[in-house]
């Protein structure tokens, strides 16, 4: 294994000079830096991670705590793309990521906080978990830098998709196209659901549209079967809605199946609107009218803010970052006016 001493002898400089050159210190001239780095690369030098960790008190390893309610893992289109963006951005800054185990069944498992401390994570990103879980709250309240995605805690940096903007733009588009009988099958209770539901009610109030209680239903996120069953109930109403909003694009496909099974057509007989803008929704016909969340920017913001908390703790403020998406006009909303 090549050492700093080996490089120093090859370059005919001191070990201190080699160390400063490899760490880009300003008191080493550019020519010397270039020579040392070139020789180090030619000799196959690899920094000793353990030694570097002891010196900087950082492991350059970030923990990822992620588990959605449907246990879809990295098959979860929305969060998989967010985490892919997060991974690419932290790796570009020299960090690795490690997933924190959610399996509570094996003997001797540790809490999330104990796991994070054992692995000596510099920081942790938390997404799509049971946010009221005592173990999650314990980790959030610890001295380990934490960034959450799509959930707000006090005194914790949070990266949010702009759900107010998303729901507002979808409803504006729906009403502009002449719809007044608007049903909403929303997700289970969460901060995201509450924000969307409050926005839905406020927009309906602004437009002077009364929404019957029977038009508001609930199903888990990404649950096509649950959305299918709830849609069947809406279709049995004497006064059917002209459009149904769904919590996500997967649920929207469950609704389309229910509509087709009772002999109705989308959007000729009833319109549907999704949320998320997953890739498959742009390639399957009919293309879903939906709000595309900016997963690339969500992941990038989570990475940037977590690294700031790790590397500049004294000058980095805890903040709430909202990321806007875009309305995608698909084929599933009929123009009534």
C-alpha cells in the first residue's frame, strides 16, 4: 500500500508537503500540487479512510432511513427517484450512503439512533417512514444532523414538495375546464395529506363549490385496489362527480379500472386527475392529467442542506425548503365548458 512517505521520496519533498498538496492547502504552489497529485495517482495512492476519519472526526457516510407504508422499498417510483438524486449529489461531494435497517424482527437489533451512532453517520436523511414512531423522533431529536423529506418537525430542516401549489394548480385547471362536481380520494393521515386536503377545501370555498361529504374518501397512498374500491362507491352515488382527484398516479390507475369495469369511459363519462407525475403515467394511454413533483430538485436540496449541516453547523440555519413542480395536461380531463 502506497504511503505519504513513498510519495514524498518520489517527489523529493517532505511528507508535510505531500499532505498539504493532497488536501489542497493554499500555502503550497500550484506546480508542486499538480506534481504531487500526478505522482500519487501514478503510484495508485488511496487515502486511508480510517485515518482521515480520526483526523476530521467525519466518516463521510450518510444514513438513509426509508420505508413506505406499502413496503415497496426502492420500487417506490417517487421516492426512488428522489433518493437517486440525493445519492448522486452527496457522492459528488465525497460522501457514501448506507441504508438504516427497518427490520425489527431479528434478535439484538438496535434502535435507529443506536444504529446511526454505531455506523458513525455524519448525518441522516429521513423519508417516507412512520414519522410519529418514537425511534424516529428519538433520532430526529439527537445531535446527529438530520434532514427530513415531506414531513415537518420543529427545529429540523425539511424538504417539501409544494403540495399547496400542486393541489391549487390542479383544481384551477379542473374548474377552468368546467367541472363543479369534484370528488377527492385522498391519502391516509399525514402532514402531506393535511396540506392537500386543507388546500382542496380552501379552493372549493374560493370557487363557491359545495362538496358533499360522500365526495371525500380515503385510501392509502399507492394503493390501486383501495382506490378501485373507493371509486366504485363514488360511481354508485345518485349524483356522480364529473371528476375524481386521487392521492397519486398509482391510485388513479385503480380508479380508471373501476370506471371501465362499470361500463364508463375516461374522460368521456368521468374525468380523473392524479398526483406525482410518475414516468409510466406519461407513456400509458390515456396519459394521466397530474402534477409532476420535481424529484431531482427535492433530492438535490436534501443533499445540499444535509451537507451544510454536517460541514458548517455553526453557520447553517434550520429551514423549510419547498420545491415547486409542474402541471401535466394529460388525456384524462374532459373539457365541459
